[in-house]
């Protein structure tokens, strides 16, 4: 247990603590912008963030990716388009620096122009950055091409699998409907009641209405009658009509 002298010393030390300094506060203010994985800082104004999100969302939607890896590639492509547009804007603003501005302040009469030229001045401060900007754009184009290629390949694989699954499901349903027709017609021939869904449930869980089964029975019966009539040169189907000669 602490003594009375220790309590007094602790209170005295606590009074000396004034919290984080200005440098610490400046650092902590950026914590909200820090990415949890890389620790990098990406700072945008609310208006810039809204424009960025709206732009990227439109690109992603146009690529129609599925969830997971496809969506990740689509997001990368959208981000690269944003970065490429930003690089082009900086390039244009470098040339725009020739605009008339106040020699004493280095600012124009328009806050909007001053804001637009801020990034350009950063590049102009070092002429080598101009060459880096060209490399920057080339790398973005390369990244976009690679991401687009991988996205297209993934989408092709997914769509092929989906098409195969749909074809298989369609074939299974057709087989189940044909079995339901046979069960129903046999029950009618034997004169016994038949509820196909209850008496003969299929393995894939397909359920057909009475009207649907009846329609299939009529279709199959009509096709059989048509084939018989065709084999007899249509005489049986239209006995009153003159017999058609075979070609």
C-alpha cells in the first residue's frame, strides 16, 4: 500500500502533465486518415472524396463485376482512371502556371485557380518531376491493362460456369417434367389418382402444376399424332381431304 508521501508525490507529478504537445496533436489528427494495413495517409476534402467515390462507383458499375476478386480488380481499374485523370490535370496546370498572377504574393486573383495550380507548383519546383509524371502515367496505363485483362478472364470463367450451371439445371428440369408426364399418364390409364409432387418427388426438388403437366401431355400427344399422320401421308389426320402424294 502506498504511503501518504507517495500519494502527495503522485498528485504533484500529475499536475505537471499538460497532455500532448502541438506536434503530437498534429500527428494524432492524421490517425483517422491512416490506412489500417499500410499506415499510408490519404487525405481528401469532403468534396474531393465525394467526387472520387462517385467517379469510381460509375467505373466499377460499368464493368459489372461479381463480388470478391472481380470487384477488387474493377476497383483497381477505377482508381487508376482517377489517378490518370489527376496526372493529366497536373500536367495541364503546369502549363497554366503562365497565367497572370501577383508577383508579390505568387497568387492569382482567383482562389479556384490558386487551388488548381497548387499541385502543379509542387512538380515545377523540381523539373525532373515532369519526366516522372510521364513515367507515372505510363505505369498507370500498364496497371490498368493488366487489371482489365485479369478481370475479363475472371468474368469469362465465371460466365462459362454460370452458363453450364443454367444448362444443367434446364436439362434436369426437362427430365423431371418428362417423368411427371409419364407418371400422370400412367395413372390416368390405370384410373388411379396421382399427385406427382407427393407420390413421385424428384431428386432435384422441382414441383410442377397440374396445368403445366397437362400442357406437356397435350404437346407430346399432338406431336405423336402429327408424326403418325406424316408417316401415312397425312391421310389419317384429314380423312376427307384428298390424299397427298409423297414427293
